[in-house]
């Protein structure tokens, strides 16, 4: 059987837990050499320990362009190229209109918008013909969720980046797509309601009841779609938003 990502070098930001970690596992299984990032060293170490294959964890805050530059300098020195970039680091918290603070806005937009922009820009010199950039969006970017407007706006910005960057990079053979998960069982999702397992289960049950498939997603289901977008199977797929969401964005 041919591996879908054989010989490819991939960076997955925010790869230490949740969706990014599931992607890293799949990418390695498909033959890629994977660099995964995150801010917490302990989570990075655990992620690397959970993956059998060519993977390395690098502590990088995606909101800091200097740290991103150092990451891509290292990849340039080692490989001279990058085939797959997943700008996945991100997340948010909940505050309703009327209570939104500057710190809430800055944190959300730094992680999701500033981080995505400067991740892709710093990687650009390493991306050549046939490379794939995947931006992690969200169904929240195209619908309404109570107390989640800042996060939703940040993910709408991510989706807009992909539409526009395919024009800026026209002719270079770099594909850029947005992968938008629906509610997916990860630490980032359940911790939106704190650390109480009963409240976390309540959130998952509530979300599942709104999804046409009647359940929330598993991170590996998002990872499988990422393998497709990263691979040469998606050689003419460019600028799309691929929803992997049990149908919630379509109703
Ligand atoms: N789960 C869902 O239902 C869902 C739905 C739609 C979209 N998404 C999106 O999917 C992506 C992954 O989320 P997840 O649910 O898997 O959450 P998660 O389990 O909290 O994972 C987030 C990852 O990103 C890292 N991270 C966060 N901010 C970072 C920063 N500034 N620099 C570097 N790394 C950073 C985290 O590690 P550190 O905290 O150690 O940095 C962690 O590795 C996010 O972009 C999220 O918005 C999730």
C-alpha cells in the first residue's frame, strides 16, 4: 500500500493535544516527518511519546513571529523545504456581548488570526510547487453561537485569509484550504465550560443534540480529512472550506 504522505515534511501548529495531535498521528502513519508545536512543554513531551515514528515537538507560541521564524529556520536548515503546513493552533473562550474585555479579544485574535497569518508568512519561503497549507477554521465562523462572537469572528477571518491568499500566491503551486471542524471532543472544547466532568458532558450532550448526525466528532475524523487535503489526492483542491461537522453547518 502506498503511503499518502511519504517523503513529506509537515508542520502542525497546536499539535500537542486534540485535533492537532490526531493529525500528527495520522500524518506519521502516512509516512510524513512531523514537527508539532505548542506552548506547554509537558503536553509536547506527552504528544511525542504517544506517537511512534518521525515526530518532534517544538515549543513555539504562534502569536510570537520571532518564535515562528526560529521554527522555520530550523526546518530550512534540516530539510530545505516544507511540504505541508497546518496552521491549527488556536482556541477561544466564551463571553457575551456587553462583557467582552480587551484581554479576551487580544487572546482570541492573537491565537487564531495573528498566529495563523504569521505562521503561513514565515513558512512561505519553504513552500514550493505541490505544497499544501491547511488552516483550521470552525463551523462557528459561519453561524451564530451565544457568547462566542469573538471566536466566531476570528474564524471567519481565517476563512477569509484562505480565499485571499490563493490569489496572492497564484502560480506558485501552493494550495491553501480551510478545514472547518464542527464540535469535536477535545480538551479545548470541553474546557470551555471549566473542569467539572458533569458540566463537560452536559456541553457535549447539548452539542450532539444539535448535530444532524446526533453526536460530536472525534479528533481522528478531522485528521482523516486533513490527510486528504495534505496529500496529492487533493492536487486541484484550492481555496475551499471543507466542513467536517456531522452536517451542522449545512442546516
Ligand atoms: N474542538 C472543537 O470542537 C473545534 C471545532 C472547530 C474548530 N476547532 C479548532 O481546532 C483547533 C484545535 O483545537 P482543539 O479543539 O484541538 O483544542 P486543544 O485541544 O485545546 O488544542 C489546541 C492546541 O493548540 C495549542 N495552542 C493554543 N494556542 C497556541 C499558541 N498561541 N501557540 C502555539 N500553540 C497553541 C495548544 O497547546 P498549548 O496550549 O500548550 O499552546 C494545543 O496543542 C483550534 O484552532 C480550534 O479553534 C476546534
